[in-house]
């Protein structure tokens, strides 16, 4: 059985780009509690992005998902999501996705910077593989043993959907 162990978030919405906040998922259940605006939905959206590669609805293709550089008095903000989980075959897997929001004189520019997966094999060897977005979006659901459709539309469905 696959299990999600940890999620690291930096630079998304109200999460500081200079510090990675780590959410540890405990067995058999993890509850996410907090006041309105404290980042609960961002945690779920970061989880959905790390697993399925989907931006939250209404995020202007990621532009409003990343911490606004204007608030920080900067021209760019880098954001990242890191996910540690055990695959269906019990191998430890680490996935990292980083993105950036830049302010130019004409517009905001969002881009995904780097994405990779690290898989640790039973012999202790760690294999790091850089992937395109489409490959990661396909590979992670397979490693979790859950179809992408079920992840997107049932397990990680956005509250408005």
C-alpha cells in the first residue's frame, strides 16, 4: 500500500518563499485544522499539484498560486513543492517541483523551473530522474497505485468542484 509521508511547501500563496514548511502525514489519519486564511486549502492544492501537476482552479495558470512578488517588494519569487511518499511497492520516492513568478515591465510571467523524482531502491541506490511535466504527472499516480482520474476527481478534488 502506498502512503504519503511528508509535504514541503515554500513560496505558495501565504507560505514564505525563504522557508519550507513541512507537513507530516501520520498513520492512520492526519487532520488539517486552522482558521480561515491559514493555508489549509493551499496544503491540499500543493498536494494535488505535486501528485497530478494541476494548478488550482482560478489561479491564472499558476500566477496567483505563487506568492505575489509585489507584496515582498521583489521582481520574482520562487516557489516549490516537495513530496515524500512510499510507492505501492514500498520504495521511498521523493518528488520536487519548482516554479517561478516574475514581474516584467509588461506582465507577470509564470514558469515551471525544475521537476524530478528520486526513487530509492532496496540495495540503497538512489536514482534521480528529471522528467517533463507530462511524464511526472503520469508516473506519480502509477507509483501511488491510484489512477490519475480518481486522484484528480475524487481524492484531491477542489472544494468548488
